[in-house]
C-alpha cells in the first residue's frame, strides 16, 4: 500500500445545523441592513442633521453579508437569500433537495430580524414607530414607493440584472479556481455596489427574504408590491446559475487540456 495520503474532506454539517446557520445569517443581514436604513439613514440631531444616507445603507448591507459569510459560511455556505440558494442549485453547487429548507429558514430568519427592529422602533421617541411604518419600514417598492419614482418595469429589469451579477460573484468567488479566503470580501463588496446602483430605483432587493421581512411591517401598499421582489430576484438567480455552470465546465476542460 502506498504511503501517500489523500486529502479527506471535512464532514458536512448536519442539515438542521445548516438551516439554523441560514436563519441566523439572514437575521443578521436584515437586522444590519434594514436596521441601518430605519435608524441611521434618516437620523437627525439637534445641530441640523446627521445621517448615513444611501452610501451608509449600501455599506451596511455589504458589511452584514460579509460578517455572515465568514461567521456562518463554513456551516451552510452562507447564502442568506432564496435567490442565491436557487442559483447555487441551478449551478450544481448544492442539491435541489436542500433548497426548500434553506428558503424557509431564510424567510424565518429575515422575519425575526425585522420583528426585532419593529420592537426596538416601538420603544423609540414619540411618533418614531408611526413615522417609520408610514415611510415603508425600508421596504422595496416601485412607482410612488420608489425612492426615485421609478416604475415597475425598471424594478423588474434591475432586480433580474443585479441579482444575476450578485450570483455570479457568489459562485465565482467560492469556486475551486478562486483565491481561498476572499469570498466574503468579494461578496460583501458586490452587494455594496449593487445597493449603490439600485437604492434610488426600488430600495434594492436582490433578496426575497429581505423584501418580505421589511414589507410585513411596511403597510398594505408595500406588501401588495412585494410579489415583484419575490419573483424577479429569483429569476435573476436562476439565470445566473444556469449560465454559469456551462462556463465553469468550459474552463475545466481548458485546464485539463493544458495539463
């Protein structure tokens, strides 16, 4: 018998552990990103105004996903987003049988995150909760609910395109050909860029769990529009997953032919 040893993959965490990690990661994402939009983006002090604005909210979403990827990624993969779970399955990176549980866990984690934010807002200054809910609770929207007044078609297009871009970043940065250890940074910066582009259009979704979590506290009008932010990010994720898989196959063939 040869004395050479072969690398053994570490045991895969139990499915329930992965679901818990996805729920916690989505909770952190919603709590950090939506929480910044609610508490800091419109903050006013006694001097004349101090707030983080669009840039701060974009950075908050990027930083929270970066934290989540490094904290929970080793357990579940660190998706925290139904569109990402669908896209990763389409790309052949996770089995389809795991997707329904991941999606349920992500929605549950997101709703817990927004519920905690609602609880905190209810103990804020007089009128704060009413104002926060009346302004949409950082929900996604189009038409009169778009920060910049953009219509439904613009929201559909940008959600498909930017979710696909996000998925490409996730798949590419976590592939065997990528530099190890930098996936979280790449994914976090990509999400920051996406928010810088899309906040004026529809307050940026690219994540159905984030959208539903905010909309349930954003009032009936925002809840009535949430269907778009459930469907079109999912389409973008699936498109990216199905198109990235053959590209990676072509790269693998090219590498094998050179070896």
